[in-house]
C-alpha cells in the first residue's frame, strides 16, 4: 500500500542542556523520512546549547530562542508554529529510536489520528536500561491511561487538528492531560508495534516526583471519576509492588 507521506512536525524544547541536546538533534537529522518540519524551542540558553543547535541548522525549520514560562509554555509555542499533519514532542535528551523510525511509523497504517509505539529507557551515558514498566496497550483510547501512562509522550504522534494547547495549570504532568484530550477526539489509532523512541530517565517529573504524582492523580480523577480512580490507583500500587519485588526499583 502506498499513500502520500504526511508531514510530521517534530518539536524539541530545551533550556541549558548542552550535555544532551546533540543526541536529540542527531536522531532527527539521521531520519530517512523525507517530510519533516523540525522546530526547536529554546528558553534562551546560555551554556553552549545554542552553539550545538547551530551545528544542525540545515535540519531545523524553525528556531526560537527566548525566555518562556516553563515546559508547557514552550511546548505551546511549538504547537502554534507547527504546520505539519502530525506533531511529535521530542524533548532534549530523548531520541527517535532509529534512522528509519518515522518511515516505520507512517508505514504502519494510513491516516490514523494517533500513532504510538514502544520506548527504551536510556541513562546519561546513553546506555539502554531496558523497557518501560508499562507496556503499550494493543489498542489505545482515552481510557488506556487509567492504570498509568502506558504510552510515553515521546512515542505518540498526534494529528495536529486534534492537538489542543497544553493546560498551563499543570506544571509537570500536563502531557498526560494533553494525550487524553487528543485520544478522546481520535477515531483511529495505530500501534506501530515497534520501538520508536529512547527516553532519557531523570527528567523534571522524576526530580519533582511527589508533585508530578499529585498532578497525575488529579488528572485521572477528572477523566475517570473519584471512586474509579481510587480503585485504579490501588491496582497501580499493587502492580508497582509486584514489579519492584521482581525487578527492583523502576526507572520510569
């Protein structure tokens, strides 16, 4: 089956991350897929990050470097500037899994509202730590997150026409709210059934884990209801305990 290759807008937000930004830029630059719009939203870095970004200027469609109001303000800037059929948020330090990842994504099915796949965890030395604790569901809809975020934000491609702005009331978990809202609008989702991203562990949501968990709980309660959310979190806790007893402390 052949069909027109949709335009993908990849959005990378970064602030003072000279250590990791090159891996993200390189993973986009290496893609074999021909129809990429790459937007880099920098928070006015002053640590050498912009020098690295300039090395990849031939692969960058839009570069914005200015102060922002936080992660989701920067993401909203990118979303407003994007013109692609689909959007993917690939934050600094994260990578597309392989040079043919985008080819695999868009060859996995035609005209989906959401494409999604699996993610490998990597550490600061770019060593692969393994898979995320949550496996991708075979089929995905807005209720799929009720037992936790089983699709990584860096591994989900959303049709731009159903992608609303991020809710700025959440400081660390607005991506979960964003995906659920998109999924409620989605009529067709496609599981790529392959690895599509490498996720750098130790991001802001892990550094401020307690606040992140509180926000997640409120988001899940909003969509799934108070009592079901309490029951679901009981199941989440039991699954986490089982995982730790079997595999040790989780990294995602």
